C-alpha cells in the first residue's frame, strides 16, 4: 500500500501500483473529496454530480464530507456561504497493511469567519479478492465559540454512486441493517436509522459491485438516519433528529467506513463486516507531523 503525492493538490492511494482512490484538496475547490472509488472490476463505483442534474447537484463530489448548515452558513451547496478550505497535509503513511492521509481543513463561512478546524484521516485497508475498506475519521474543534451543526438530513458524509449502480438508471438495490430495501415506502430505507446501508448494482455488463456505508457506534447519533435515494445517492446524517452543538475546546470525533465489495453480499456478511468495523479503536488525530 502506498500514498503517491501528485501535482495539482492530489494524492493517490494505491495497492501494488493500482489506484484505489484519489484525494483532491485544491485551493479552488468548495470542499476536499475522494474520486474515483475503484471497485474490484477496475471501474469507479462513484461519480461526480447527478447523472440528470449535473449543475444543480454539482456538490455531489463522489465521496465527501460537509454539512448543510453550521452556525447559519450553508456548507452543502456549491453556491452556499461556506467553504471547506484545505490548510495543510499533516501526514502520509503507507505500510503493507494500509495507507492513510491526514489533513487539516478550515470551515470558513461568510465574512471569512472560521467556524471549525477539522482534522481528517482517510485510511485504506486492502481485503481479499480485490475488495477494500476505507475508514474516514473526522475530528472537529472550535477554539473560540460554540458551533452548532443544525438539524438536517444533509451531512456529514455523502456518497454519489455510479449511474449504472443506481436503482433508477441501472437496476441496483439498496439494503440496510434493519432489513429495509430500496428507498420508498414503510419498508424502504429512506431516512431510517441503521448501522449500515449497502448500495449494489451492475458496474459493467452483468458484474455486480457495491459500497456499504458504515456508521461507527461511537458517533453521537448512532444508529444514524441514512438519506438514501433511488437515483444513486446515500449519506449518513449527523444531526437528523436534533442539532449538535460543539463547545469551545471540545472535540467531536466521527468515524465512517466504506466497504468496497464484489457482488451483493448477504445481510449476514455485511453485518459481520460492520461488527469488525465497530470494534476498531478510535484515537485523537495528531496535530503535528
């Protein structure tokens, strides 16, 4: 496993020389993001933007971290007041077991006001059969004043699935840990609490692959409400039921996982994957190199 720094503010995470994902953190971006997310077949399981509304959903950046409203500023939309600005890279780490990137970001709203400092770790762990796990750790801190993540279904993590995997365009399928299937109705997964949500579907020909979004039990709202749609979108909501306020000098630690897999694993297999993820130890992220 290796992290390969690239020109134009990018870093590629590779397994035996084959890229699995790439972190984009350029100064012109509204927020850092990860694209592509390469499945076992060699195709990306995510995309940039909505397949039928690329302008209105330009903020759908493959896999990204953001939030609809923080202290009244909109960090969700590309035309919102907020921007998540990359400040510096803290550390690259690569070993035979995993590769990771730690970065420091500032959440800056209107009047150039910094609401939050965010430390983020993206770690990729290889699994058998060309599958892999991505763990995203986020650590928020406000040093001067309380910061409120307002009540919303949007944020903090979003995943825009490849067009062919989506239910509407490709005939894919959504399942969650509570036995809910697809989006709509009483038995649908839309805005329902769950430990995990899986989105699987055809990526090339009849080859099925997918992504399972995992919510760690240490997150303050676990099990999270998942905002999932048949058009190829899923996200775990941080403050769906109520707002969350971070006091000065407190730390808010979040952990999410993305399991990149072949086929459409059984619910039992996905539950076993979540349980292993749930046992992972969380530590504070480093502040220096």
